[in-house]
């Protein structure tokens, strides 16, 4: 564009005494073209993608993960893992194994036992049980994207057990947390008072720069 302006100036009868304002405009346009904020599309100048606030895409990735898990597509779910998973406290193992199996595997020591792709194939349905699938189906990701947190309705597993999924996104740490919370009602034999026990399974996912999500670890509470 600036070259066209220069040609116009050169052909103008007023070339010898062209306006200082026009000269400043030419200099400004030249500086704009040289700026790293702009790039050419062949027709016009647009702001470089690095300087535009882009949608991170993590909601899209979370939706795709949810679809893969709920449909039972193990191959698709694996795309959100980097094997082997080295989970703090071996808690991924404590989630999928029975108490006897945990003792046999010596999981209460300090050594982290990697969770391999073969282990995933064997324990996938225990890692993501029906409660996980049913509650994840009811997560409104539009609300999640707007507020960075949301939850499913309270669901009933049995007469005594209810559960609910809480989902949050931390923009500072680029982490998605899926918190599957259970509540179990019981009766104290001593005074017959109703007691409620709570336990949670927290699934942590890291969000990459391109918006894709990767499973990080499981933590158990309660």
C-alpha cells in the first residue's frame, strides 16, 4: 500500500511541495508493514495469530474424551494418556485393585509402580466405572467454559449411596479436575443415628498449549 502512495506522490504535480502530513502517513504505513504484529495474506494485513486471544480448545478436547469413555472406546481413550503413568502414592493402583491385590503388589511402600498400557486395557472399566460415565454425561461443558467450574446433578447408585461429578479448570496451572464424590448413608448401631460417609476420586488432566488434554494422575480422598 505504501508503494502505491509513493507512486501517486511522484506523479503528482504537487510533488515538489507535497504535504508534510502525507509524508508522515507514508512513514507510518512503512513502519506498520515492518511490525511483527502483522502478516500478509496477499490481500490485506491481519494481526499475527500469536497476538490474538485464541480459544484454548480444552473444552473440545474434554468433550471428545468424554465421548470416548462413555462409548467404551479404549483405543480413543488411550489418546489422552502417556504411558506408563507414574501416579503419586500408587493411587491409580489403589483405585482399580482389591485390598488383597494391593497388599500382594506391595503398593504401600514408597516405590512408584508404573501403570502401563497393558494395565490400562485390563483395568479400564475400574478406572472409569459406571458412576464416572453416567455423571460425566450430565456435565454441561458450556457452563464449564464460561465459569471454569460446574457439576452434575446428584445421582443415586443404591439406597445408601449417591454420587456427583464436580469439574473445574484452573487457568493458572492449566489443569482440569474431575472430582467424583460419593456419599454413603449408614446407621450407627450404638444410637441408631444416621451417618454419612464421604469419599472422592479426583482425576487430574493437564492442558497442553494446543488445548489438548492429557491424563496426569488419580488422587483418593476420604
